[in-house]
C-alpha cells in the first residue's frame, strides 16, 4: 500500500510505526508507482513527508526513474 484516503479528507490515514508507514515515505520519487497511479487516477494527490500535498501526475512527470517506465494499456477511473 502506498497511501490510503484522500489527503486532507476524513478518510486519510497517516501512520508511522515499525510495522507500517503511510503514505509510503519514498512514493513521491518512484516513477514505477507514480506513472501508473496518475494514469488510472489523473486527479490523485499524495501527502509528502513534509506534510504538503502534491499532484501525483506532477510528481510522475519529474520522477527520477520515469524514463524506464512504460505506460500500461488501461483506462482511467471514471
């Protein structure tokens, strides 16, 4: 699991302990996570370690490993 809930909404889960950290502390720099996520949910947002919230699509566009990730043949969520 990378994140759970919408950042800033009542369903958002932020947790950090020895068993689980949400959102994932390095998700924002992992193209193999961000690019498919942005593809299926173009409006997705992710809370960063500093507490700010960023658009997943924007993070995907600047992810260090983005060039090695091929887009999947899937439709966005509706």
